[in-house]
C-alpha cells in the first residue's frame, strides 16, 4: 500500500499543455477518480504516474520514493486499461499468471496468487476457459486479476469499463468497489463518466484543461463545487447557472431577486457580476413547496418540454426574459431556460403557467469573472421591520 503524490507536475507536447502544474496527494488505500471532459489531461496524468510518460516538470512520489525517473516496472503499479489485451491463445490461468511466469516466480507462489486473485474477482472454475469463450465483463475481470497477482502498491485504471454495455458497467462498478474493500490498495481510476466517479470514489479529482479544479469526496463536489466548472460538470442534468449582479440587497438576475447581506461574501462587492446556481431538484412548484422552509418568493414561468424519467419528471421552464443564461451544457437547460425536477405523479403539461420557488438553503453563488464559488446555501431570511432598511426577502 502507498500514497501517491504529484508535485507541480506539468506535461507539455509542443504547443499543448496536457497537464498543467498538477498537485495531487492521494492517500494510502484511497480510491480516487480523475474525471473531466475528453482531452482534459486525465490519461496523461495517469501515464505520468505509471511511468509511461515523462513529465516535463514536477515530481511524482509513490510512498516515500521519488519515482519520477523510474521505469514503469520499478514503480510498484499495475495498470488496467479500456482495451482488454488478453492473449487469445492462452487460457485464463495462463493469461493471469503470464507476468509472474515471465519474472520466474516459483510455481507454488504463482498458484497461490492466481487462486487468491480469481477468488477476489469471482472467476473460480473458469481458469481453463479461453478468452473467446468469455463475456466482456469476464474478460475484464481476467485483466483485473492479472493486475492483482502482481500485488502492486497502486492500481491504475484507465476507463476499464468503457467498452462494456450499460448494464455490465453498473454491475462492474459494484464489483470494483468490493475489490477495493477486499484489497485495501490505492486505486487511481480515470473516467469521463461522472456516475462512475460519484459511486466508486473516496474522492473525485475534477480536471479541466490540464488543471486540477477540485479534489474532494463526491458529495462535497456535488454540494459545494469549488467553481463554475465543477458546478456544471458534476451532476446530471447540470446545475442551472444564471448570470446576475450583486446589489446592496443580494443578487439580481433578469428573473430572480434573492435577498441577503452582500457583505457575507468575500472578494466581490455590489455592482460585480455574480452567477446564481441552482440544481433542478432545488426548484419547486410553489404548490409542492410546503416542506421548503427557506424558499424564495414565487415566480411566474411557463413550462416548455417535459421529460418523464419514471422516477421523476424533468421540466424545462421558459424564464420570462430570455436574456437569462442558463447552463448550456450537454445535459443542462438551454439558454433562457431553467430545468426543474418534480415528482413523477405531478400533474403538469407543456405550455402551462406555473409558479416556482427556489430553495434558498441550496443556492450557490459564484464570481462570474473568476468562476470561483462564493457561497453555498443562504441562511433563512430573518423578517425585520422596514425601518432597519433590511428587506427579508423579495422577488422582482
Ligand atoms: P483525456 O484522457 O482527459 O481525454 P489526454 O490526457 O489523453 O486527455 O490528453 C490531454 C491533451 O494532450 C489533449 O489535448 C491531447 O490531444 C494531448 N495529447 C495527449 N497525448 C499526446 C501526444 N502523445 N502528443 C501530443 N499531444 C498529446
């Protein structure tokens, strides 16, 4: 077992900076997912840890050892990749034990390790099967067993489930979690699939354009995103993001006015551009908002498209003023829209006028210019008299 530390790791390819001053401190026994959009530098980061790529700058440590200049075989890491490269002419036993035989381990030791690994990945009874006689999931388990027998300090997995069908991916996700529990070894796992990252990780490292954006437990990334990028990337569908301005009384967007004392925010002052973030599940139809103790005042909007998902309905809402900019990400609401999630038994139609409120305790505020988070969750407003000049909560 070992911790993995990246200190100021940068990898440049001619005019591309694939990894930009990356600092990571992955603890002994931790399961950390590197997530981010395609081309953000996940695989390159992983390759520098594996020793397949030499960083342009920076230091990589595994345990107390500086491994920056060591070849892959001396780093104590084992890799599992998206493409399962099993030897087609060898049975499962020979595939799993190949590396050990190459390193001239004695037969008893090889047998002991293969037995243990096949038990961990539940491949007992299949040792004499040929790869062509196995399903995609079984072949991937052989690849994992082959990594386990090496008894590495660290497992490096680069999209190992990417080629499997959706059902099998979900199944393998739980298998990998079980595997991690059993082996108690550090696992670094690359994926662009945030559902994988959310369900398996102890911590998620969110990367964009070669730069680390946030490394935190999944629910912290979800509930307290460090910046606009993480807010838009973690969560499906995406958080609604609405541009506005900080005023003396709070935030004013074209549609919403949410009151609070702006002096609670650091680094911005009235007149600055701020972005209001609200997840679809924190937008409520007014007549379903009894349980929301800390709601904004109702706002009148029109429904657009409905997406019944079975366990919930996604409702796209047209904001009165289409100057609003909502999250225009792949799975988010389009410009001028707000996405709301409601119970599946809600009676709602397209092109219907509805009143909505936002749960103030779950609102997020970001500095529009830097993208940095300013605040997660507003306190319940205290109703005070007008003489004080403080307005408890208002709507535009
Ligand atoms: P990800 O794994 O997040 O999809 P990569 O780490 O593969 O991203 O790539 C990060 C960036 O570095 C991309 O812009 C990619 O085109 C570039 N890149 C990766 N490998 C090479 C290489 N060998 N030569 C040149 N550019 C590369």
